[in-house]
C-alpha cells in the first residue's frame, strides 16, 4: 500500500484532518513531506486530495480482509471450468477470493464493474486503471524494450495519456448488458 493510500484512509477517518496531522500520523517531522507525496500523485494540495477522497474518486485498495464486493455479492453464482456443467464447479465469490491479490478492489466504470489487482503482473496490451488529470481512466499498457511504458485510452487508442497514479491491472470485468 502506498503512502498516498495511507493518507486517504486517514482522511476518511477524519475528513477535517490537516497536513500537519497527516504528517504526524505518518511519522514525518514536517508537513512538507505530505505535500511532496500529494504533488507526486498529481494533487494540487491537501484540499484537492481531501475532496477527491471524500467524493470517492480516489481508488482505495481493499483491506486484507474479505473485500466488500465479494462479501455482499452473489453467494451461489456458479463458475464452471472447461465449459461443461459436469466439470469442476465453484462459486464466483470463492473463485475471486482465491485468485485475487490481497489489495484488489472493485471500481464502477459506466455501470460495469472492473476488478483491479495492483499486484498483478502487467503485460503488453493489458487493461490498466490509472489516474490522470484528476480522473480515473481505463487504458491499455504497451512497452518496448529499453523504453518507458505507454498508456493509451482503451476507448480511443489514438490518445496517449500520462498516468499520475497507476491503480493496477484489470483482472476481471463484469459488463452490464441491459
């Protein structure tokens, strides 16, 4: 978990927390350390960051306990392997709990649910959720040997975007078709 994630959790516990109080809680001697991390994550200051966190626009990783999405989700939705009813069967919640990293979380994107795993290995063309210019964006990740990664909008691959924060790889997408 990143320092900015820790700051977001502190903001959720105390919405009126100051930069000095954040610094104290994080073990920093000066509040300028807080501003350093906020700037690095693409925030103009504590007010901008606090607003994003409180309105739910900052993607917080799930706690190591059972993710809320899985705890309250359908308990009996079967998942079949090898495409047949007579093959191995498990339920969706168990499947996700077993296969996701401990910091995975879900995000609603236009009515669809994307499961993000920050610890999943990213490869060529993977869907990756990033924060850029103050908003979450679904992108594809590409790289060439010896060069930096390139992120393009998944909805328009002609548009390059520069991530302020990389939330993680999209490992599961539940699309709404209605």
